[in-house]
């Protein structure tokens, strides 16, 4: 997504702990993006005072902050909340990102607008919209069991944390303004942001573990070339090849391919033994499927949990 937006020399690294040293080792770090489940015990959007930090209503005049006006785009908006506040080359490599001409022009155009109109501008940007939609998952089938369920699905949300002009800001398009968490420069950022995140996670039940933290950092291949670290360079090149393959799979609709495979399998069965062989194959598959359902029901009735998901491949 970064490449398609025209951003240069930036990547994401997933963090598996809240250890500040782990984040500091990735310097320069431009910001982090945090994924969490919406709390259900209280309204999420604050009006007077956030649960942590202070609203900085005047900050939107000099930093990029956009209200979230479109659904299912909070990840893209969190990414842009960091990028579009790192466009000043005078702050040095620890705080500057070459976002490309298109995003730079978009920022200049929207900075004269209030946050709610910046959010609208995001949805109207052809570049941002096309790049965001290009990563949507292909879903040729609709799961009817989800429609029949009365249980509401858990909702998750992305927000950004980044140091801007000596202040640690939380940028969340569902809040009325940027949230200031006090003084913070780029060197202090790993420790300061982890403190904020630890307080935030502590407000959840101890059994809630569905969080994700991504660090936006300088392309690690640059460091590898600077230090002649061929092992790191090879690892990063392989990582990008894997990303490219996974994204291609994620976006591709395999419905036609699956149909051709099934057609070939059925034709092979018919050629092997005609209708008799085909009927025997179908009967075998149905018996295996029914056996798995019976095993699941038996596990549920015995109180041993839900058991494994039914394997639809057999």
C-alpha cells in the first residue's frame, strides 16, 4: 500500500511486545498504529475529556488530523495520519518521510480545511480510494450462517501515535480532536508511547488479548546496505516477496479456478469408473462429512468445547 501511494523508503514492522527497547532498535521510527477492540462498557467517542491525555483542539491548524467519515477505512486513515505529519524535510531523517507528489499535494490542499472536511477529502481522493480498495479481500461467497446469528460481531479500530513538534499525539478520527500525551521527541517516543499503550490495554479485561501493534519505520534495507548486513538484506528481500505473494492471493477471486479443478476431478472420476465410481466417491465424502458433524455434536454435548471446525475439503 505504501508503494502504491508513492511513499518512499518506509515499511511496517509488527511488534510482539510492549518493550520500548524493541521499538527503539528500529529507529528511526515515525509512529505506531494500534489495533484494538471497541470497548462495550462505555461510549467510545469522548466529548469533554479523553480517558487518557488531553484534547488539543488547536493542533489541527498545524498538524494533519482528519475526522473519520467513511467506514472500514480506519487502517488507511491511521497510516495517513502518521505519513502526512512527516512531510517537513527540515526535521531530519528521524521525522521526515518522502510521501511523493500526490500525497504532498493532497496535504497542502486539505490543511486549509477543518477536520471533518479533510475526512471527506480522503474519501474523494481517487488515489487513496483506489489503493485502499485494491487491497480489499475477494469474497465470492456469502456466509448465510452469519446472517442468521443473533450475536453481534466484535468491532475493531486502528489509531495512530506519533511525535509531532515535540509532543506525542494520538490521532483517532473518531475523536473530536488530536489527543496530546505530553512532551515527547523522537528519541523518547519508544518509551513514552509504550507507557500510553500499557495504560490503554490495562483498561481491558485480562482475558482480552486481541491487540496488534505496527511500527512505521525507515526501510530496513537501507540500514542493511549501510552496514553491509547481507543477512538482513536477504531477509528483508524475502519478506517483500512473501508480502507480494500474500497480497496477490488475498485479492484474487479463486472461484473460476476452483470450478475448473472440480470439473477436472469429476471428469477423472467418470473416466475411471463411470457413474458407479462417481456415486461411490460422493457417498464416501458425505459419510466423512456426517461423521465430523457427529463428532462435533458429541464434543459439545460432553462439555469439552466446540471442537474443530468442519473440514469442507473432503
